[in-house]
C-alpha cells in the first residue's frame, strides 16, 4: 500500500468547490455606506437632522381642540378651619377645604410657629374633595392652641386659623386601687402586748403572715386552648361614635376607637344600609391610635 505524504503547515484548500460564487459580495453595492478615511466605524447619522426638524411643531402653530392647558389659580379657602373641643386621650381632627391649581403645598402652624413633627400628628390632602386634614392622636392638654394651615403655589398663598381646646381628665382617681374590705383581714383584736422580761422588745409580728397570704393574687392557669387564644381577640369599641351636628356644605369627620386582633375589617352603613361609594366619602384606619375615620366632604 502507498503512503499518503504528510506536509506540515496550514491547509489552504477550500471547503467550497466554487469560491467564485462569493465574488458578488466583494463588489461595491450602490447603497453601501462608505467607510471613513481611517477605515473604522461610519459616523454619519442614520437619519438626517433636516428630516427631524420637519417633525417639530412651530411655537406659533395653531392649537388643536384636544390640547389641554392647565389654568393657574391661586389657593382659595372654600371651607375654613372650625374651632373644636376634644377630650384628653381621644383623637382630634382639624379640616379645611382648599383648592388651587397647581395643587398647593400645605404647611401647618401652632400659635404662629411651625408645627413640630410628631408620631401623633398625621396630615394629608384628599384630592377629590379638596380636603386638607390634620389628625392628632391621643390628644394632650398641651395640644391646646391656635392652629393655622397655609396653602401656597406659584400663583399665591392663603391661610386659615382655628382654635383647638383639649379638656383635661381628672388628675386624681377617687376610686381606691384596693378595696377597704381587704384591710380588715389585717386587723387584730386589741390585746395588750406584753414586754419580754429578757430583751424588753416584743418580737411578735405586727401582722399575721397567714392573713397576708390571703391577699396574694394567684395567677390563673390557662388551658392549652385558652393559651392559644390569648394572641387574638374580637373587635372591641373603646371610644364609640358620637353624634355630630354640622352646617350644610361643611366637611364632617366621624371617628371611633376600636381595637381587635387580627386587625378588624370595617364597613360603614347609613340608616342600616351599606354606605354608597363616592368622591365625597373617605375612610381610613390609624393603626397606632386604633381610630377609624369617616370624612365627608362638604
């Protein structure tokens, strides 16, 4: 058998039998983009800037019917803040109806000084009803004062002021922490206390310890089922809704303090019928204070 000669180097034979077929691709095409002088990337723009300029709308072009231009309007007070009185520990809500375009920025003041930020204070603006709200949770006597809200935008500003009074709770509780009947168990009949001949000091206890043990509160033992239920409890009304009289076209805020675990679901009713949804009604639940609010715009 003959041997096949093996040569070192690179195989330069073609894999295609007719390499002339690729010659058509080597020709200069009429629409071929030229290379720059350096043989790199073509830096000519894909789209002519003159064509882009044709797409621009001249400033003096006639406006179309569907073009909407927002009219600037200085803030206006529709319904001012109203003076209110709240009880210590309950929530207090100040509301005012203010409109403006573009939407104003709101700043709250107390006694002509910027209101200090606190976790007890919540402010928000309800856009559909144009109602600005300041909610004070767990009202305290030092919250009493004159409150002002200022609304401003690029067209102007406006303010409205009202007084908030907080009624203090009694500082001293008249109810005793321990029933007076419990102390009768500590009393001993009047007997002469003899003096010991040796030490001269009567070492008998002033109170019988067996009677003290009767006053101890023994922890109740819970069953396994009861222990599992301690983390959950049904909704409980702490502060109920109160009757409110309001003037027509003025905002109204109804509030109640309700707690439950897990957090309850709330549904509002009017005359025993589910309250119909509308832009004039806004409801929210403040978790820290456990207070549910219903705001009715004017």
